[in-house]
C-alpha cells in the first residue's frame, strides 16, 4: 500500500512538472493584478525584469540579457538629402542591457485588448553584430564588412504592440501581431571594424568623426537599430504569450 502511494505521489509530481513546462504558469513571486490596473501591471513587469533577467522556463521567458537576431537589413537608410545615406545589413546581432530596463508606465491591458504601449527607461544597451555596408556618412564614402559595436546610453523606449485574443482549450491567449520600438538615447557610440580594407588608422579616424556627429548618424541608423531590437523582443513576447494564457496573468 505504501509503495502504491509512493508511486502515485511521484506520478502527481511528474504531472505537475509537465504542466509547469508545457502549460506555463506565472511564478508565485510575480504579483498578479486586476485587469486595467496599469500601475500594478507596470510594477509586475519590473519584478519580472528584476527576478528573471536570464529568463524563466515556467512561462517560456527567454534570456533578456542576450537577445539574438539573425539578420536585419535596410536599404537607403536615409533620404538623398541626408548627410547619411547607407545600405546596411546587420548579421547575427546580439543585444544586451534590456534586462536592466525600468518600465515607467503601460497602457492597453483591457478586457478588449488591441494595442499595448510600454514606456521604458534603458540605462545602457549594447548591440554587437557582423555588418556589411556601403554608402556615405557626412562627407565620407564608406564600404566595409566586419564587426560592429553600438552603444545606446540613457535611452527611453516606447514599445507599441498590436495584439488580438484567441480562445484555445478554454483559455484566452494573447496573439502578438507585430511590434515597434522607438529608442531615443541621450548618448550614442558606434565602432565599425575593417573600413578601408582594414586600414586601422583611417578606420579609427572615421569612427571618431562618426561619433563626434552621433546625432546625425543615429537619426539615420535608428530605423535599422529599432527594427533589429523589435524583431528580437517580438520573438520573446510571442513565446511567453504562447505559454501563458492571458486569463492567468490577472487576479480572478
């Protein structure tokens, strides 16, 4: 009889683990909020960032400290009248620093949810990628292929997410349609390796000129950078929405 009870207990625990892994559940240390309580929801988001910067298998949250995007490309990154005109490709980009973000406020978490807006403060963001480019920055005609490193300092970010709702197996799930980011940094740094056939002296001089005029450069590159970051964040959010039902994030 004891053996039967023992095996029943093991079975129940195993089923609970399976449910945790495949059904998804919000960890008990993340406060649940009433629907439309946007102040509480912003606070809970900050708790997720604080407690799970490396992600959580409980609700399929990926590592927020290392966001990977295979490829982002943008032709004619700025208009012909701009001081910056580039065809630019980022390959295998990795972004770190989002886990240190602070959610300032949110809106849109309503029963008939359609669009979510999340405003963030991000102290420091680093994007590293392999790049390919040709075009013009200021008075310089550039063509290069190599490693790129980009820093955004003391940035705000407005994230806009278009969503819908879908019933599955008696639960309501959030369908994440698309997402845009709008990062606005107070400081910006970029270093591009291997310009001018790898001439280090000229490469360093050009990078110095670019960073001296970073506002013009960021204005031209911002669409590309925001697209890369939104692409990575979109994948993370879709995994969470697939795992965790919309019903289960709120107080009953």
